[in-house]
C-alpha cells in the first residue's frame, strides 16, 4: 500500500510592501492550523516517510509545523520547482522523489496545482482552502502504478478539523 498526503499551505499573509508572492509568510492563524493538522495526523497514527514542500516560506513553514507534531524525524525536502506548479508538474515532481522503500509521502504545495491534483484523485470538485489535506491510499507497492490504481481517501482535514469521509475516490 502506498499513501500520498496532499496539502495546501496554511493561511498566508498578504504581500507586504515590495514583498513578492514567493516570500509571503503564514499568519498566526495559519501557524496554528498547520500545527493542529499535524496533531490530527499524529492522533490518527498516520505514518509519513518523507515530506516534499515548496521552498516558498509559507509552504515550508506549513510543512515544518505539521512535521513537528506528526513526524519530527521525517526528512523534509524543500523544492523550488513546487512553487506555482501546475497539477502535471506537481505530479511529475512527486513521483520523481518517491523512493521504493517508502510507503507514504506528504506533499505541501500551492493552488491551483495542488487543488487540481486533489480534485482529480477525488473524482470531484472540492473547495481547497488553506491547510486542506487529503490522504490518498492505493493498493499497490509500486509508486509508478499509483495513478493507475484505484485509490481511496483515508483522511480529509480542512481548517484544522477532521472532515466527514468522502465517498471512495
């Protein structure tokens, strides 16, 4: 079994002065939401072998706060290529960084790419607000077969709250 957790970064501040979109940081509420999301993952015993995150400060901080609660020793890989990525680029980057011996990956990225991937795998339109996380599991031992294998949604977190389960993806 392979699990991919997809997460949109938590709530970010608006651009300040000459700050670029890339350099935006989390709001205090965003920091709390990311930490609470990590606590929910820990409470549910979610195992994460590796974290891939956009290197934008708001996304990297989201990943750090989730990891601090859920999996403090899990390697975190910041990737500039995940910033402002399309759904296809996210997908390609994700699978390029999956290792055969790992069973679960957390990818923390930005809209619209991450919401596009969530909606594709969930087979429905979803409102992907900041700090939304969906965990998709496929009955395969091969990352290359993940997208060709039916998957289910094991966990849905929005606004740092566990959501009712969606029908199988």
